[in-house]
C-alpha cells in the first residue's frame, strides 16, 4: 500500500483557521486587532503578506508589548479572506479564543 500524500503546511493552516472561525472567537481588521492587542485578549495575530509595512510593524510592536504570537500568512489579503470563509479581503486577523482548533500549538 502506498503512503498517503503529505499535505502542504498552507492547507493545514487553512483547515486550522476554518476551525477557529467555526468554534473560536476572533476579530477581523486592523482597528479591532489593535484593540484586542491593547486589552491583552489576543492569543495570536495573523497578518497577510501584502499588509502595508508601517501597519505590519505597528501590529508587531503591539504584539511584542502584549507578548502575543504573530504569524505572517503566506497569501495576500484576498487569500486570507477566502481562508476565513469570507467574501471580502482580510489583512489582519486576531484570534482571542482558538476554540477546538490547535492553531496555537501549531504555530509554536
């Protein structure tokens, strides 16, 4: 019997992200991500690769202050929005409660 083909890490991350969307709590967007970082509620921040550099560095700075993990998503904001199951662009996603997903363990 042939071994099962390996999944790409991007597909694996997308499936974890879908599970967060279904069972966890999250905020979409730059302003709400900053609010959750300032209040210390955020567990991980996911930033798309075409997010403007100034915005990206500001998010990373706030994440460093609040000791929150940052994940740079491999796709652009269109791909991140699609991975979230939305029909609009998402450049920043802040996960406050991962729910049934093991996204926090996967990133560490």
